[in-house]
């Protein structure tokens, strides 16, 4: 069956349920117009239908594999991701300060829906990067933001979230990964040595980008037990 992005349904949901017209009237997005929304959705549909959707069958026939210690994604994934980055799709709703387009997250969510409909195996990698970017935007230091956000917002680097361990899944209270202080940089930024085991990390390794930025949950030596003692560390 050939996937076809349901543009009419998506536009109805954006207009009647997600409140996109109200966002446009609010003045928060002065350059956004109905015609621009239509153009973005049409191009997103073209990308998803023509480039992403065909990945499904091919990835079933030739799945991602580990080859001489290197994770090789299925044929077509690297090219599809290059089109994703070149088209500016990763930067759609991120702040302009960091190279994003500053458009509503509501509109970006429509793209996520289309991507998942076309190929969830491909799309889920992009959503993990989105989550990592949001975490650094919210809690990162100025130095961390300057180091990671431009590349991650553009999509040149991807991101992950490293939570799950063999003994600790949805219940993170049993998390055992450790973070030991390991000095500091000249600007005073602290460094840590991370040890432990993580499993089931979505897009934890691949060959589509030059760098993968891992956000890793671990405990400091004096951390209390339970979820209150968990910290997050950037491991590029």
C-alpha cells in the first residue's frame, strides 16, 4: 500500500482543533499566513510521500546492521536524512536565535505526524533529537547551548535520551549509572566520567550524522536514592 499524507485531514485538525488560526492572529508569528501553512504542509507531504515512505519496504528487506563495529542504516536512510536537513525540516519550530525558523510547534507536530505515517522507523530518530534540543534549551548552560544547539537545530547532529538500564526501565528509581567528577574546563564548566550500562536507546548509534549527542541520566556520588538523585549529563 502506498502512503499518502492526509493533507485535508491535517489542515482540518490544525484549524479546528489545534487552534492554528488563533496563533496566526495573536501576532506571535507575524510572517505566518494561511498560504504559508499550505505551502509548508504541501512540501512536507511531498517529502514524506516520495522520499520517506519508500524506506519502509526497503528497510524490511535490508535492515540496519552492525558491520565491523559500525551501525549501518538501511539503504536510503542517509539520503532521506540529508533531504530532511537540507529542507530545513528539523529547524521548523526551534528559536531563530539558534538557527531555527521560529514557527509554531503545532505546525511542526503536523510534520511529525506525516513522518511517522510514512516511516516510523525513520521518523523516531528525528523526534529524539527534538527532545534533546528542548532539554538543552531549558536546562543547558550558555556554553552548552552555544556548543550544541546550532548543530542540533540544523540537524547536522542528532540527539538521544539515555534512560533505560537492564534493571531500570519506566521506573527510574533503580537507576545505577554513575557520574564521577573529572575536573573542569578553563571556563569553569565541570566535567564528569560516566560509567554504567544503558539499553534500548533509540537511534543510539547510526551512520547518518557526524556526531550524536547523548543526554545520559546518572547519579553523582552524593546523590540520594530514588528519582530525586538523578542528574542529566551531555555525552557527545
